[in-house]
């Protein structure tokens, strides 16, 4: 089976949404819980297979702590690593040999992308965007808007409120 066939079969088997954008280029949507979805490119190149997934935009604050988190996390990732683009936006990327891509390997790589993007999302927001989260919280409270999607960050606004297990302060 061709590599494109392996990729399409694996994506279909996993029930993932994807679009074939051009020959050897797939745009995949990975569903998450904390980060509701992670958009990921799978690219069959001439000499290598690439995976690229957007995680979050560049941090507004605490840059040293933010990048320290990413560098330490890189040591624990399988097949992908964190990087930043010219604007400072954060991505997970990986380059693998064309002959290493099987349905099992693709499942591992996509699983790692999803695990990292989803589980690291809130800690990254806490570090790099705490002031923005607090401003957003205050703005929504002042207008009577829903705080539903900000509940994971309640401890940033109300320090006496216990935070979720596994949050940044427990790492």
C-alpha cells in the first residue's frame, strides 16, 4: 500500500476528520477536551514525512517561564517537539523517515500531538496569558457573560479557590 493509502486508512480507522488538500498533504482535526481541537498537517515530502500542529499563539508575558516549560516538555515527547515560528507562535512538529510510517506509528504520533496539545494547553495559557485571562474574566463578569469556558482558570482570579489537580502550581 502507498504511504498516502496508509495515512488515509489510519485516519479513517481512527474516525478523524481530515481533508486531502493536495497530493501528499492532509489537514487533520484532532478533537480535544481542554483545547477543543488541534489542527494538524500531515505532509508526505520527497525525503521525509512531516507533522505540524498549531498549539497556541506567542505568549503575552512570562516568556522565560513559558519557553522553559516547552523545552522541559520536549524531553518527554515522542516523535514531535515544540517549536516557535517567526512570530513566536507555538507548534508541535516532527520529521520522520518515509519508511517508518505505518498505521501504528501514525496512531502513536497523532496520539502524542493530541496528548501534548490538549494537556499542555491550560498550563501554557496560565503562564503566558494570565493577565489576559484575568481581564477577560472581569469583562465577562461586568457584562453578565458566561464564564463557562474560563472555569479552568478560576484559581487565577480567585486565589482561595482550589485549582484543578495537575495544574501548573503542582508541577
